[in-house]
């Protein structure tokens, strides 16, 4: 089981949330990534997402994303979960990506609740509306919102039964995604963390690789592939 966070996309040029240059540095999450913030000012929230969509549209998956595509063939069973909404795992070629927090390239009609691919950026109407005339929202999970039930059920089940749990590029600060590492550990899974800094997961990790995922993951895959 692999669970990735914003740290796997920073080498592509997508800013992470925390730390220097992070997305939250200039914005307050509760203002922008909450249903209340959206209700209060949909235009401000859509400006933030459109800015992020324009950045993500320009970037390419990095060596870390590509190594995770190869990693799939190193194990008989492989599950990739991500907290990221940028879609870069899919663009790198990963199949069957479990998106814990949704996807910035999908939107949802606030009235009809239907979800649809929504690729236009920059937006020509802010905030954008559905053809039915209602406001649409980014199809992402905001703070205070539940994660997709089916995906969370699968995540808990896989975490409790996996042999290896890789936590890559996440500050392990957001729940319930962060607890997956503990579930794996408590159920006998070997926890491997890759990060440029120590996190709460580091204390319970069996192995901690300090450094960039774009460097460590390719090296790890080489070792796995050449392992006799
Ligand atoms: C829920 C989508 C319940 C949107 C995101 C106390 C008060 C209030 C709330 C809470 C609370 N305690 C817990 C909560 C709940 C809350 C929460 O966890 N808050 C935290 C902040 C305390 N969680 C929620 O609200 C969740 N929902 O609990 O619902 C519920 C249940 C039933 C019914 C109703 C409600 C929803 C959380 C989802 C929020 N959505 N994103 C968007 O993106 O716009 S969160 C967002 O930040 C990301 O998705 C990600 O999950 C999260 C954390 O980011 P990371 O991925 O970890 O990135 P970060 O920048 O933090 O760290 C990057 C790391 O990478 C760093 O460690 C860095 O060192 C490393 N790195 C950088 N570069 C590299 C690298 N490592 C390796 N190589 C590199 N090159």
C-alpha cells in the first residue's frame, strides 16, 4: 500500500501545503478549503483553485510519480492512495488511483450533485455555473467534509492487511488519511516513510528515508527490480 501527499508533486513544481512557499502560507485553509469558506465567497475560492489548476496544467509528473508506476509491477498486489488532487499519478500512468481527497479536474453541480470532468483553465466565468444555472464546486474534500466512504473503507481494509505501507511526501497532519500508517503498523505491516523531514509517522516507521521522493523512489525501484 502506498499513500502519497503533496511532497511527491513538489519536484514537478506544484507547491505543497505546509513549509516554505506552501499553499497555506498566504491563505488560511478554513477560508478556502471549507464548505463555509466556499459559501461565504465562492469567487475567492474558485480564484484560488483556478490559480492552482493553471500551475498544475503546466507541470509534468516527476521521476517519483513514474517510479510508482513501475512499483506496481514489483508486487503481486499493489494499492496507490493519494491525498493529492492534482491527477499527476494518473498522468504518469498509474492505474486505479484511490483519491482520498478528490480531484481538482472534476467539479460537482451544487444543485444536481452530479460530478463531471471540468478541465477549463483559466476559467472564463468565476465562479463557474452548471448548464442548469446552479453554482458548481471543485470535486475535492474540504476540511470538515467526510472522505468518500467507499474509498475510506478500502483504505482501512488495505492498511489493515498490507505487508508494506509506504507513506511518501506527507506531513501526516490531516486526518483520517494520516492514521492509515498507524493502522498498518498495528496490524503487522512494515511502515516505510519517504520525506524531506521527520513527521509523526517517523517514530513508528520501520524504515525512514530522508530525502526527495524523486530521487529515493527510483533508487528503491531499482533495488526491488534487481533483488534476486
Ligand atoms: C473529516 C483537498 C470528518 C482540498 C485537503 C481539529 C480541528 C478541526 C478539524 C480537525 C481537527 N482534527 C482533525 C480534524 C479533521 C481535519 C484535519 O485533519 N485537520 C487537520 C489540519 C488538523 N480533517 C478533515 O476535516 C477531513 N474530514 O475529518 O471529516 C467528518 C466525518 C463524517 C462526517 C462529516 C465530517 C478532510 C480533510 C481533507 C482536507 N482536504 N485537500 C485541497 O487540496 O484544496 S487537505 C490537504 O492537506 C491535502 O489533501 C493533504 O491531505 C493535506 C496535507 O497535506 P500533505 O499532503 O501532507 O502535504 P503537506 O504540505 O502538509 O506536507 C508535504 C510533505 O511533503 C512535508 O512533510 C514535506 O517535508 C514533504 N516533501 C516536500 N517535498 C518533498 C517531500 N518529501 C519527499 N520528497 C519531496 N520532494
